[in-house]
């Protein structure tokens, strides 16, 4: 997807300006943070070698990046679906996000 498209820029603006406030107020999100903190404490209590901790960090970071990208794509797909509903189907039968959307 074109990272200079209006949709991509809008997503970045909304995520950077609004999302932090939403996550701070969301009970489910905050509950998940507390749950993860418990696992971090347990992991640190194991006193694993530095290399092992680094490998675990890389693995978790990779999964976080995948989840984040999935969320971004879902956001853009939802926005694209709304656009299609409001403006009509630009490409009948096409289910993927086109490059340069909007």
C-alpha cells in the first residue's frame, strides 16, 4: 500500500493523536497490561542468561509487530469498507485494498 495515500496518512494521524487516550481509558486494554506485567515479573525472576532474554525479547517484539501491522491493515480495510458504502463500489468483486487508496 502507498504510504503517502490519504488513508495511510489519516491512519497515522489518528493513531498518534487519539489512540493513547483511548487505551488509557479502556479497561480491557489496561487489564491486559497488568496481566503482561505479571508475566514479565515471573520471567525476570528466572534470572535467565542475557542471550536467552534477548531472544525472548526479539520473539515478543516480532509478534507485537505482526499484531500491530494486522491492526493497521484491519483499520484501513474498515475505513475502505466505509468509503465503499458511502461512495459506492469502485471495483466490484475486489476484496483487497488497492494501492493509493483515496
